[in-house]
C-alpha cells in the first residue's frame, strides 16, 4: 500500500482507529471484569502484573500519536489515558473482586509515556515515508481523524 496515496492513508487511519478502539475496550474489560485481570494469568513471576499494566497502556498509548495532528492533541490524549487509568484504579477499589493500587497506576503512567514516545516516533517515520501528500497520518489540510480543522 503506497503511503503517498490519500485513500490508502485514510484506510490506514481508519484501521488504526478501529484497532485503538478495540484495544481500549480490551484494557477496560481486563481492568474491571473479575476474571480478566493480570492476576488471572497465574504466571509466577514477581511483579508480572505491573509488566502487564505497563504493556497494555503502552500499546494503547502508541496508537494516539499517529492518529492526531498537533502536539497538544497528542499530549491531551496521553493525559486523558492517564486520567482514565486513574479512574479505573479508583473504580477497582469499589469492586469486590478487584483492588486499587498506586503501583498499578505508576506502571500505567510509565507505559503511557513509553507508548506515546514510540507512537510519536512511528508517526515521524510514517510522515517521512508519505511526503508530500501527508505529514503523518493526519493531513496538513486539516483532515485529522480526531481533530477536524486542525493544521500543523
């Protein structure tokens, strides 16, 4: 798929957005449903659940930078993901089968930071590959998937 074709870029943006939504729903379900959390995997490694938290939120955060145009939008997405992870941890405190943890929140935050950085690098690489049609997956003309009218 040539990335210099506007239709190919639109399809790629849509695919990334759908994968991002599916990942978000999987993280939400895994965080709130009793038998889907990291502890249900029963892997006998110390702090394995923190690795799962880090990885899940890093993967989720990595999809935002290629989908958004402005740095402010990318920063808002990372902040929003961290706020969501905090809200999930708070909600877990009220669920009988789950427990809230500052360690999990810290792992989520580190994962979001690492994923955002990786997503930013991926967006930069895609931007170089797709020139001159697009500067990233969101077009300069303001056709950003989540930010209509935004321009660089």
